[in-house]
């Protein structure tokens, strides 16, 4: 029999060190790497970005966000300040940025990875309503097709102006007849006889950032039916025959969602992004980043519901004791906690894959995984907001007061669930794509 000394079973213990903390220290209220768990994905540059964007949002945005949301837009000065802050348009390469505007938190754009994007999106998603869209326009989804598929001339013509608001983009995909069914869009673009222009006719609906956009990155039909007849055109919003009006939605007022009508709009053929009739793939791969960003946003907003509920449950007393002391309330908080933490771990796994893939965001094999993560994020946000309103009671239904943020979110979250592709459509997409990939790997039915 082997004689094991008791001390031989004890692991070596490092000297106690004070753990670094950041942000809201309530359980699960921040991503685990902020204060509680060690992560292989983040380094000092991610911390520097986190610290800088947190300070900017807390000082320059959050104190005014509900006021700006109610007005339907942020002031011009606030928009210009954000455009020049370095935090906006982080995916625009260095050569198309003004020399006096560095990357976010001074980090060179070439050094930014997907985890920097996660950090940036996580922090800006602490702003409720459509205020961040008002500050940055719809360029976060309207610009990537140009960055990844535009010509050198197009990039030099349109990208530098983002930082002065000389240019601002929105993305024109959704139509009154359908949103997620991109292959069947109805807006047409026919070439003039001299071949110099496309003449565009049709409608776009729920176009985020349209009131401030100078250009709309637009899906149009240049060929026959189905996905093979779709192209991407950049349409100046000042074009003759183009008009828009705001849609009075229940939430996201600051996002400026609009109905756009195009009646014989002439667009120079030089504004074609990519090749004619090959725009479907550009649009679908652009959805990868858009849906990932929205999934990160869902996670952060669910955490906001959690942190607001934690604070209120400790202050609010019922039946002579704090609300938090009731087991059912603790159970609600624990449920939100396990969902946001597991979802965040999935997002980190996806981010790591994207960072290692030669195709990055354009990798078609990740579309199903990202789509499903957005479905899951939306469901988590719906659940977290419902439980937060239950914990707040009447205060969670009231504009203003301790539950104002939770109430605002209850009106905003439908856009997070439907925008970027409804869960019914993209869940089906995930099943179909993952099935196809499984068969490629050798799965036999």
C-alpha cells in the first residue's frame, strides 16, 4: 500500500493577489472576464478599450439617452463628437480614416480583433433605445459591404466622410412584402440604354438610420427571379425620386426607422458594389456581422435587466423584508444569470473561430451558428426583461422612476428579436446550413 502524505495531495497555492475588478460588481452583471474569471481571449488592449468606451458612454451618452430617445435623435454636436471619438466605424481600415482620428482607445485598427468588437458592442449596448444608431447612423451595417467588396475608388470616395458626417450609410434590404426572404426582393434596377445609370423603382421599409443617411446600401433586382438576380447598389439619398418618412414604432425611436420610396431613381453604374447579379452572397455574409452584433447586444441588455433587478430587489421591502430574501426572486435572478453566462461563452467561441478563419466574417460556414446565437440571445432578452418587470412590479411599467430603463427596454426589444432576420426564418436557416455542413463532414442519414 502506497503511503501518501497528506500534503502531497494539496495543490500548490500561489500567493494571494488582489483580484482586478471593473464595473458593476453585482453577480453576472458584467461579462465574467471583467472581474471574476480568467479568460484566454482578452489582454491589456481589450481592457484599455473597455475602460475608455465605458467612460465615454457614462459621461457623454447615458445621462442624456432617455431624453434623446424621446426626441428621436441625438444632437448634431453629440453625433459629430462620437464620429471623431475613434469608437465609431472601428472596422474602417487605417488608410481611409482621417490621420487625426486613431483607432478606438488609441489602438491601431489593424490590431483590432473580434474580441475588441465584442467589447465595443457590449459597452455601447448599455445605451437603451435607438440612441447609438442616432449617434453613429446605420453605417455599422451599411458600410461593411463597401469595406469588404467595394472598389478602391468607392472606399476612398465614401469612407473618410464617415468621421465628419459628410457621409452616413444605412442598409436597404427589407421591403413591405418581406424582410428575411432576401432572395425574393421586388425593388428593380434597370440599366439605361446608354449603360451609364441604373433606374431604381421600389420600396424599402424599417430602414434604420435613414433620417441621417447620405447613402443607402441597397439590395436591388437587376436580373431574373431568385438569388441569382440580386445586386447591391449604393444610392445617394439626395437622388431625385427618392423620398422617405419615419415609421412610428413602439420603441427604438432614436433609430429613425423609415419607409423609403424610389420612383425612377437614377444611380450611376459606378455605384454597383461587387458584380452585377452577384449581390446575394454579399448581403448574406453581411448578415453574419450584423446578427453577431445584435446577439452581443441582447446579452448585454439581459445583463442590464439583471443588474437593475438585483439593485431594486435589495432596496425594495415586502412583507417586512427585502425582496431579494424571497426564494422565488433569487431563482429568477439565478435563471437569468445562467442564461447570460452560457450565451456569452458561446459568443466567445464563435468570436475565436472568426478570428482564426481566413475568411473572417465572410466565412459562410458560420452563418448558421451566428443565426442560432441571435435567436437564443433574443429569447434570453425577452425572458430577462419579463422577469425584471415582474421584480419591479408597477415601477417596471412606468416611464421614469427606478424602472425607467427596464420599461424602455420592453418597448425596444422587439426590434432586437425581429431585426436582422426573424427567429423563425433564421432558426430554419441554421438547421438547413448545419445539416448541409454535417453531410459535407460525412454524416450519413
